[in-house]
C-alpha cells in the first residue's frame, strides 16, 4: 500500500457533485436474479446490500434493459417500464442505507441479445461477432425509439432514488455496435464515417442529460477499441471531449465489440502456479500469470485526451496494483466485478489491513452460467465445481438462451 500508511484507495472521491466514500467501485455484473418480468427480487436486494455493508464506495448495477427488445438474457433486471420503479426503489435504498452510492447502468443489448423470443435491434444486418445472431437493419424510427428508451430508463432511475446513471456503451451492446465500423455499415445519418457512427452515443447522452435533473451524475462505460481491427482508440478518444461537453461526468474504460467474452473478462489474471494448485486449476500449473490492469494503457491515453474522472476496470487483482493505479493518477476509481462475486467483503478486508492478491482466479465459470443460474462463485465451496461439471456435461449450458461462439 502507499508509503504514507493511508492508501489513496480510501480517500473520498467525487463524481460531479456527488461524494463517494472511497475509490472502490463494484463494476456492473450480470446477476441473473430478476423475476421473469425483470423485477428486483429479495435475492438481488441481499446481494447489493451485502456489498454496501462491506464498504464498497460505489455500486454499479448489472445492465438494466431499457426496452424489451434490448433484453440480453433471462432473469435480467429491467428499467423498461414504470412498473419496475418500486423494486428498483427498494434496490437503491438497500445500498444507500449502508453509506454506499449506487448508479443504475442503463443498457440495450442490440444484436448481442441471447434471450430467445426477443426481436433485437442492430445498426446493420451483420452477424453478431459474439453470438452469430443476424438482425435486420434498424429503421430511423426504431433508432429514435431506442434513444428515447435510454432517456426513459434514466428518468425511472431518478424516480427510484439512484445516485446516478451509468450508460453501457461497451462490450458489444447496441451503443458499441453503432460506434464500430465492423457492426455499423450504414451510409446515412447514423453511419458511414466516424462522426456519424458516433452520433448514436452522442444522442443517447444528450437525451439522458435532458431527462435527469441538472447536476445529476451521468457516467459512461465506453468501448475504446474493438477486439478485432475495426474501431480504433484514436477514433474513440477523439469523441470523448464532445461526450464530456454533452454531460458525461466520468468514463469507465473497456473494450468495444468483442469476439469472445474474454476480451472484456480476461482469464487467470495474476494466477501463478501456487495459486493455480490451491484452486485446482491443473491446466495452469506450468503457466505464467496473466497481466493485471489490462485496460490501463487506454486509461492513460484517455487522461491525456480529456479532463474527466476515470474509472479503471479489468484485471485488478493485487492491492499493490489497485493502489498504484489511483496513486499514480491513471484513474480516479478502480472497479472490479469477479473478485466481489467470490469475496463480497473484499473492501472491508483491505481496509482492515489485508494486502496481496484477491482470491478470485478469473476462471470465468461465473460468466458461463450467466442466464442459467444466479450469480455465484463456482469454485467455492468446492462442491460447486462438481455441480458445474454435471450441468455442463448434461448439456445445461446449451439450453434456454443463445450460446456465444467461443
């Protein structure tokens, strides 16, 4: 930790006018805990309140679908209808009573939807890079409806008592698709060059800013570049000053259109042979640890491109790296998803003096069960590894929703 004995991680931070008690952010994570209509459940309330009780500073919700055709998977929470507001109000209150802050992550899955029975939306009729799903080209009217749905979702989040809005503009979902020349082959007002590809996100930001009170925090999870050659970091970073001018208060750095889930959630980060043996990762016993903070270079480049608060997610697995990222100024906040699945009390442990590596080995079994089972770590208790194996080898992972191609 820092040489002065008080880590920068536990200094209060600010996003807009909102003070946050420390620099730890729970990154948006798909929980698969909603009821069939997308409503909040008691199980979800307990998950979120536990994070707050254990000193997380800011909780980002899992991606909340803002219109029915933007649903990603079964058991996903929705913010698409006013009927969702009572449950979302309970969720916001459950976190805020602990002293933590909570932002509603408003999202639209686009053609990356894995939900059966949904008619997704996409900028162009291009097979989805992750699922292979082919969706018809969106009409101008449908595009305007999607933008209005983002704004309506933001309005509902305000009514429900959330502290801020987090726009999901990364990881292959609808905003990512409009931003990418791989997924957006249009030649009209919504595509054809960098400026027109960036229009959809700009309009979403403007619509959300108009739908929320002045000064209400609006942040953005932004895909900086596609996993395959397509959208470049240079193009995205060139858009950022306009996004901040339009009302974005902070940017979380991530990957844009993905070829595989591991493009955003890399595996076996900081896992050496000893840790692999402890967690029964036999195939990693002779492998080198994969690097931490794999989006840090993009965060540094973003810092040079625009004056805004930066949230770094992606492979933060040791307290030394977490502290260095904030202490160096690479980012203002550090965000984690998978480590909090295994250790929801992680921040409390670090505040009490824990140093070194987190327990999560980034095996991604939690992601493989997305849409099948409620969010959990499948490595502990150990009996869950057997449960996973049985479910996998009896074909469970192939039932109920579209599979990714990798």
